[in-house]
C-alpha cells in the first residue's frame, strides 16, 4: 500500500531526474558542432542535379518498347521444404476466427545469382534474384 511519504519520496526522485536531464540538455546544446556545408542554389538554366565525381556519366541512350512485357514463369508447389521448417524457430499466429486454409500450398524459392539483360541495347549484368531471374517467379495460391 502506498503512503503519503512514498508519494513525496518518488515525487522528489522524479523531479530531480527531470532537472538533471534539463541541465544535461542545456550543456549539450551549448557545444559547438561542425556545420554541414551548404551549397548555393544552382544558377538559372544549370543542371540542378549535377553528376557526382567519378560516375561514368548519364545513362546510355536506349530505344523504349523494343521488348514485350516479361511474364515470369509460374513457381511450382512442392510437397515439403528443404530443409524442413523447425517449429521452434517459426510461429504462425492465426488470430481469432482465422481460417488457415489449405495447409499443402508450399513453395520453395531461393535467392540466387543470375545473368539478366535489362534492355537489348545494354550488356548482360550479374543480378541476385529469386531463383536467379528478374522478374521473380509467380506463385499461384488461393486464400
């Protein structure tokens, strides 16, 4: 049970901590911090976003709409995951009144390196993607 004495004691402790925090804040705000350089605004007609030094230059010219929209392949379902799921490391909270749905819809998808050409006029590049492709495979599932 709390008493008036406890209330007064904790009020003094809390007030003292608040005053100590204010004094620390004042001393920190009085310190001089190095300022960040402020660049002047660009001249009228100049490029407002100049390239940083060391970059190769603007993007190469490409012709738009030379390829059809890429349709990713459909990712097949699997019977079990490799490695299997460890229930102690994963938790599924179904909530109240949730229907877990079919429990046999499993997909195994891995992040792998691959080669991809983003445009026929550009060289092939190494990418990391789901199953090593861009765009990633499509999962067909019903909820």
